[in-house]
């Protein structure tokens, strides 16, 4: 169970995560470490889970065709449906996984050691606005990322599908 983003530790991490240096350094450190821990622990551990609900999203690389894993904060909705946002730690460019989903919306979510085939739906501005407060509840720093990046962050709803 994640620690509260409203607690002392959560506020401390958010303050650090709001800084420009964090946005430049952490994308090179945190996702690879999370992927390694996830693999070594059989899906039991992701550092990100200590603060926010986190899933591991596996997309298909739009250029390589290879599977690409990325740990993401998420809002878990009913029926194994999730909402994720492409904040890229507030960097100026969209994360690669968002382009991968736009090229091929079929993906896999690993959530609490379960692998769930999903299909991604990119949320338009109205749909994103409807879930934005839920996203801010799990990670209030998203608003800072919008300001710093100058981007309209891409958000996706990941719905489970029956494998064919």
C-alpha cells in the first residue's frame, strides 16, 4: 500500500519531484531501477509503489516492434481499467510510451502481479478534465509538470480486453 502523498514523506518527495533537476535526472534512473526490481522480485516490488499506485505498462515499440516496459503512476478504476498520464517528469517532450500507444493501442498492464491485456484510449481534453482531479489526488505534481513542460499532457484509459 502506498504512503500518503499528503503525509510528510509524500510532500517532501513532491517538492523534490517538482524541481527541474528531478525532471532531467530521474527519467534516466527511476524507470530502469523499477523495471529491474520488478523483474528480480517477480512483480512484487516497484519503488514508485511506495508513494503512488503504480502499474507496469508493456507497449510495442512503434519503430522497433519490441516490447517496452514502463512503470507508471495510475488511477485504478472499476473492472481492471486504469488511467495513466504521460508527464515524462515535466520534460518538454512526450514520453515514448505515449507514441507507442498511439501507434498500437494494444498493450499489457502488470498490476499486483497480474498481467492484464488492455487497449488504450487516448483521452480528449474533456475526458481528461473529468479524471484530472483523480490524477492530482494520487500525484499533485502533475500540475507542476504541465506548467514546466508547456505541453498538454497525454492521458490514456487502459481497458481490459479478452485475448484473441
